[in-house]
C-alpha cells in the first residue's frame, strides 16, 4: 500500500508540473472568453522583475511585441483587372515607378525600393530619391489615385498593346503586401571610420565615427523576445500595417547560426520573417514610403507579434531587457561594403537608447532608424485586440529553422 501511495503522490506532482505548461488551445479559449491576461513586452518585464518568472508564467497568457522601421525587402502584388480589349502586360509603371510584370496577364509586383524613372538618383547617387515603390504602396493604401502606364507586344487573345489610366485601390481586384524579408532579429550599429560623409541604407554616416545609427526596437522587438523561435514560426498570425497577416515562410537571408550572448541574443541579423497581409485593409499610419538621402527609397512598416506564455522558458526570453540584448558595431565605409566580418565590439540597446556610446575611447552620438514610440503604440494596439477577442493566436505549422541552410 505504501508503494501505491508513493506512486499516486508522484503522479499528482507530475500533473501539477504539467499544468505549469499551457497550450495554444487553452490560451485561445481564454481569449474568446475575454479572460486572457495580456501584457506588452515592456509591462511583462516589469512584472517579472516584481514577481519572478514562476508567478509571471502562471499569471500571464500573452505578451505583445512590435517594431516599426525600414524594411527594404517589401512589396505588393496587385491584380489590376482586365481591360477591354484584353491586354497581357509586359511592362508597367505606377506613378512612373517601374513594376515587375513577368506574371499572368494583369498581375504586377511593385517593390518598395524601386524609384521613379526621372528621379535624380538614377544618374546621381546623391539624389534625393523623393519617391519610390514604398511611396506608391502608401498612396494606394491612403486611397489616392495612381497613374498606371503599361505596354504589351499583343497576342491573339490579348490584343491590346498600350494603356494609360488612373487606378484606385477600391477599383483593382486584389492587392496584398508580400514581403520576402522583414523583422530582422537583430541588426548592426553602423559607423563610418573614413574621412568623408557616406550615404547608406543605415542613414547618413558622418566621418571619423561622428555618429552611429541602429535599427531595432530592442526589448520590444519580436524575434529578440523569442530568440530560439519557440513560438514564432510558419503560420504565426501577426499584426501588419494596421491589419492581420501571417508568417508564410522564414525570410530570405534567415541565418540564426551565428554567435549568441549568454542570454541567447544573436550578435547580428540572424532570423528573418516572410510576411503577407491584405493591402486593402492596411492603414497608411503604419506603412509609409521612405526616402533615404543618397541611397534610395524603402518602406517603413509596423509589425506586431504576440508571444504566448507557454512555459517558464518562454517567460525567461520574453522578459529579456534592453541591457540583455547586444548589437555589433560595423564600419560601413570599408568593412561592410567589402564583406569584412570583423566588428568594433558590441553595445546593448540600453546604451544605444541613452544617446551616447563609447567606441575605442571616443564618445559617439546614436540615433535609431526605427521608432520605439511607434513600436510601443503597436504593441498596445495588439494587446487591446487580443483582450477584446479580436485577435486569436495561431500555433505555427512548422518552426523556423535553427540551423544554417546549405
């Protein structure tokens, strides 16, 4: 009898331990009943500091993360609808920005970094790049009329050879954002060691390390709060540009197989996400065309991703702070363009957000290309949507790869 009781006691303990782990189904049930406890990543950090990992895991169901920054590998598929007579588009321009037309008859893809044909940047690398594909996408979402110009060689079934007309997002058949690489897990701190000003996708960098730029929301950034991709994967539902979308694959240049610090933070870009969402439902407040003087055009995009608190391990990573998360310092005047892998050390995001970092004994002012206030705003919006049962969680159908693909 003693042995039976002992076994019963052990089984009870095991069941209690098992209950410490939650499932997506359990959390979604609480969301549907409006009983889920949802905190932003900032709020969760404070709770863990106050109550510890075990209690925070028990009390909280979802943590919301977010970022708002330039994401060059973005673009939109647009189905224009058929003309009369019909036309198989070979070349297309939207507001004089070239679009890719190597698809079906009236499907085109507009890339965020494509620029207007008459932009000074085409002949002068220090051109202003005032308007590009990202601006077209923003204008479409805002409901503005966009000038379409298209050409074709003509066929028996698609005889039309030219068209020029104004289009509007309400009139076109379909439009959706389809981005092959967003949400870099981490990124470089850019400096310029040369004696002249340089113009880069990390902004204008002053000579002799006169400034340093970075691009991450740090402790709010999605993949930094899930460094080993325990909850964010293929099929994860996300908040993108003001609507709901999905992770449809791991992003191009996804490379998590790099050095990490003791907290699990990768010292470099590491993971990326391929994202998709309905352009017709987006809000120009959270998706904006952006000009990078002397470099080109891009798209600044807001993304929010929920992290379900499934276990104490999930809690540990979701509670990482700015001081736990480091980024590498890279010289963009020589090392970066020449594929040199050496760095000038690392700095954490608490140091970066202070406005001044020290590099080789020199104080260097810092600036962020991403907006932390905007990321905070998106994390709060997502929190509200989940709390009101307007956003349910998706369990990934496949995890993001943790090893380098060959």
